[in-house]
């Protein structure tokens, strides 16, 4: 099966590197002409993944028509641009694996809903889990969830192509759960970064992870996700990773906010996308629409709109005490 990756940011490049590690040819689509030239000439991506020497089987292109001929496409474009990129493709692959984590602003749609409308002929799957791009590119052990809308048949078609000795996908049929875990953890990672930036300590961060996970479960179940999915790699696993390291774009954004940075300036200065900043407003709106209490997510939304970090933390600490299983 021919393989292509849509998006040559850090994560897209790392996935292309992983897929090409056994000698497979992989087409990697990049928006920037200078990046296409660099990848093909120097086998590097100094803009987004400078630590990696790229496999010779990776061929970059700026033409969506060259991606369209692949049987399997991994879509790694920023969540807010997925619809436009898929709509611009002249044809769509048999299998479309979504690797970006977010919720579409404005519509409130999960990425699988966006993809089903923009690429109606494709069987959609979601790849999600605790994955830092530089570690995947380096071949370090990684496990992910591969949630297949096409069930066992699609799983058996995809996992032989995607799995490697150090890259282990685990099957799920819960596409909704896989997406919600990835989207919500980005928002919670911003909150954990704030805790770090304010110097509130490890106890506070652990408590926030646990309470944030409870928010993830409530929201996921309201939208039809399975608890077991959210307790797995694409939920709790991803949450623990991204809430614990400045290698996470969302965590590092939160840390800068906790240190007093201006939200607008921090977002404008960032070359890479911290998806949690785009997800927080629509997540807060969806939670309210479904009657789901998500005080941490709502606090991140307010923080990104200029509310002082210490004031928000004080408000969270002043919430009424009660049973842990309540909101």
C-alpha cells in the first residue's frame, strides 16, 4: 500500500520518518516550498524537527495531487485547517488516518466528522496517544491507539503498514473516544503548564491531572465515548505525558502564561501550533451545551482571554468542597 503524510510539521515529519524506517517510500506534503526543497536536498527539516536526519525514502512535495494517489494518507495538518486541505485534494485515499488533535472552532465538530464530510469516499481512522515527535523520529519505544471506523477489517488492513518494532498501535473501534482524549488533554496541558509557571509545586500538578481526567471522562461519556478508551493510551496516557514536560507545546504555552506572558503575544510568536488554545473556547461551549462541568477547561479559556493566572487559580481553590466524584 502506498503511503503519504499530509503535513510536514514536527509530528508529520516524525510519522514519515517512522514509516520510512524499514525502507518504505513515503510522500510528505509540506505547505512551504523552501521546506520541500530542504527535505529533498538535505534530508532535514530544520524548521520543525531539527534533531532528525530523515530517511532517504521520504520525498517531499507541495502538490496535493501527488498525495492523492496514495492508498493510505496520514493527515497531520493543524485541526483548524483539515477541512480546507482535504477539500483541496483532487481525490481521496481508501484509508485516511487522522493524527491531529483538536475540535473544529465554530462548528464544534470532531475531526472524524470533518473528514467524513470533506473526504466522503475514505474510511476514517484516528491515531492518538502519548507521542513526542522527536522520540518517535529517533525510534524510541512508543504505543498508540489506532481507532478504526471500519472495524476489524480496516485494522487488519492498516496495522501491518503502520506498526514497527518500536511503534506499537493498539486497536480500538471507539473513534469518538480517541479524538476526545487527544483534544481535551491539550487544554489540560495548558493548565498544568500554568501550575509550573506559577511555581505551585508537584502536588498541585498531580491534583490537576486527576481532576482534569475526571473532566475528560465526563465530557467523553456525554458525547458517547467509552470510559475504557479514555483510560487508555489516547486518554490518560496522553494526558500524563503532555502535562509533565515542556516538550509539549501546550504545556510550554501554559508555563509562559503562568510566568506572566501575554496570551496574544505568545500565540503570535509561536511557529508551531498549540492546539489547546484553539480547542479551549469550543470545548467550553460544548461542555456547557451538554451540561458537563469542566471548571479547569473553562479556566484555561478565561486565561487565554486575558484573565490573570493567579486570580484563576484562586477561584479554582475556592470552589466548594464535596465528594471527589462530583464536579
